[in-house]
C-alpha cells in the first residue's frame, strides 16, 4: 500500500474498454501510482462518487503500469463501470488478500478448472504459469461456459491450444454459433486427465454452483481437500478485515482469501451461497 | 501500577476536569430521566453521574464514529480531524471490555485503521466503579466485575464527599503529578468502604444472574457449533424487525458500510455503522446471499460474538452490559438465548 490510509483509492486512467460479451467488459487501466499484485489477489475499483466493488485482475501481475479487470454487469457499481470510456478516471485500492501460492504449486501437477466469469482471475493465473513454464510437472486447463457467446477471451484461450506445456479442453453447456467442441457441463470433461490425483493441485474458479459440483467431482477423483483451491466470492468491502461483510467462519475472504483450500472452509455453512 | 490510592474531593474533581479541558475534550456521564448519556464537560452541572451505571450509548461511538469521512478524492492524507483528544470520564468495566474487541479489530490486526487509532492513542480514560446495577446487567457472567480492574488511566470509586483514585497507566500517573495539589492520601476507612461498595454492586449483579438463570461464560464453549441447526434461531428470530438497534448499542459490534458520494467536485468516501441483521449485509451484487433468512442472520450475530471472536482473539465479544436487551423492540433477550443454547448442549 502506497499510503497509510487504507480507504483511499489511487487514481487510475481508463486506457481501453473491451466488450467481451453482451454483459461482460474488460477495463484496462493505467494507475498513477504503482500497484503491484500477486495473481489471485483482488483490488477494489471505484467509480468516483458512485462506489467501489472488488475484482481480481485478469492481467499479468508482472506488468506494473497497466491493470485489467473483467466485469460482469450485475449491480449498481458494475453498471457504472460498463459506462466507462477511454480517458475516464477511476479509483483503485489494494491489492488485498493472499493470492495463489505459486511456490506451493511448483513441481506439482496442476489442473485449472474455470467457469464463465471465473476465467478472469484464471487468465492472470495462467499467465503466471506460462511465465514459470517448466517449473510444474503438468498443466491442465478445463473451461466451461453457458454458451459460445459467453466465452471470455475466446480467441486468446483457443490460441493456448498450440502450447505444448498445456493440455486444454473446453466445453459449453449449450452449443450453437459454430461451436464444434464439447457440449456439456465442465464436470463432463474432467474424466480423461492423466495425473496423480492424490498429489495434484486443482484450482477452481467460477460461479458458486459450478465450484460446488467441480469440488465434489474432484474429491471423487481422489484430490485431497487441501489441494483444491477455490475462489470465494463474498461481499468484500473494506479489504482489510474490519467492515465485517465477507466473513466465512473464522476467516475474512478479503484478508485471508479470497482463495481458500476446500480443507480450510469445508466446515463452514453457506460457502456455496 | 503500584501507585498508592489517592482521594479527590468532589470539588477538586471539578477543578481537575476543568484543568483537563485545556488539553482534552472532556465528556462526563449525566443523568436525564432514567437514562445516562455522555455530555461535554464545560462547566459544573448538577446532573453529572460519574459513578452509577453504564450510559445508554456505548463508548465505541467516540472512537469509531457512527459516520465518518475516510477519504477525500485521491488525496493521500487520511482526512483526520484535528480536534483535541477525548478524555472520557466515568467509563464502566463493561465498556472497557468493549475496547478490547474494538482494539483487536482496528489496531491489533494485520491492518491498522488510522481513524480509530489516532483517537484511541491520544485518549484519556478516567473510568469508574458502578455504584448500582440495572436489572439487565450481567457482566460477571462474562468474567467481569462491576468495577474496572485494568485498561484505564485513572479509576474513580465514589465514596463520601469524593472519589478514591486508582492509577492504571503512566499517563494517569502524570495527571496526578501535574495536579498533585488536588489529591490527598486515601484514608484506610475509605478504602474499606470502597471494597464494601464494590461487593454490594457485585452482589446485585449476581442476583440478576441468579434470577434470570444466566449461564457463565465457562459453559459457552462450542455452544454455537453444537446448536448450528437448532430451532432456537428460528424461534428467536420470529419477532425480529431487523432494526439493527442491537448492533448500534453494542460496545463490541464494529461492522461498517463504506459508501461514496460526490463532495462538491470530489469524491468523498464515508463509513457508517452497519448492521449484520439487515438482509443485504452479506449479499453480493450477483444476487448470492449466504444469510438470506433472518434466523441465519441472528445466528450469525451470535456466531460472531461467541464463536468467531473467541477463536481469533480469545475473547467473547459480549460484555454483559445488557444494552441490546433494553434496545430490542422485539424483546429478543441475549440472556434467554444464551441460556437456551447452553441448555441444549448439556
């Protein structure tokens, strides 16, 4: 944090707005002070005078002068974020939370499972994996969306097919629009993964219901509870464990998460709500 | 602190408060009708009620304001108000325990809150023994006594024609030194009288506990986890009207809402007290709400106080002040809930 007031946002300029789907936009920003984040940490993005909301950046952590968030239009603040244009001024606070423990992932076999808007934090994570290519024994990506028009970063993700350090499969719940790939829930493309489930790491990010069923499937496959990393979407507001809104059991999603292992949170109720 | 007890006469206490007024905003409890409130001490007033019992409002309001500006535009400096620090007189043991929870949240934590800390660090706490107990007082069930034992600068025990003064910090010691002419040595009989008074009020609290059959905190372990799916929550939540009064008056409740507004040409970020009993408290913009039912929110309130805080900070976040009992329009009584929870575990 570059100042001693944790509630004060840093000024940032919108440098590009990319329409990803009818309800999702990516906002590319240039902060006027450096914000250095680890993949999986989140920031609070504010529209001046309107309010702020939490997002995990979808961009490369090692790029320091630019930060991107991918935002679904669902509420008051995200509606205003969708109205942003190049040159507009916004506020950024953070980064907050713990992020993904990349050092723990080293020398392991890794399965990344994404659903819908969950591709946003995972894109940043995949960039980090690509940068550290060779330091993981195997890397799998399994992604699913409702339908082809809701596929985030589709061109980019499809281009990952060419990588020889990645085994990738994609699916949509409902086909159409020239979709030639798999049709079915993301749990249907988890069967043919050649890895030692007992030792492997799984990273799951997506809508709560998707994370729930993927987690159950992974446990069935033999993944250990402490090796399944989940992103908890809670009402993170202050970002520093004080305002009380995002509590999960004995944790605050904002400062202890938002990434938790299933082992950490499985005993708490309402984690999928 | 090993400093011997002092005596200060009522007249000299007024002189002391006037002297402290140079460096502090001095607040004293006053009695209006049946309630006690904090009032700025500017001149001697007849309704001053330094001893007696805890005021209607919780002490936290001085340090964690109900409404406060926490950022202005992108200005790096925290918009701290440059007022004189607070000297709060007549603080009771229950509210001193409230400090422990608030300090944990805003200070002894991974992140510091500059607004709370700046006020808290500079403050002067002149606490006081309770000289009476309300029917709703049950502090000793939470391991407290109706007189402060620590966490004050000076403590006052009301005796005939004045107060015995105990020193609790170097700051308090300094106040006595600077104003030494106002203090006398404490006579032995007065100390005996103080101890007698203390025992008398402690007995009144014990009587409350016995009458209402309130369990002791020693029996609170796991009462939330073991009652997680109990019908108690649904039963108790039936009458709740989600007003949040219990949160507002609670000395340990700390949750807040951040919101932004246009302040002339700049953004102003404010924070106001929030209530976990309100439906949207934990809701996310996408619509998911982990506590969409009222009884879940009531359970959450108890979980926070009797499961979360003991686990993370080794403290039950209840002080037995009884404010929530008198504030609740639905007559949800924390004593009754605790009793039911403990009984269900046995």
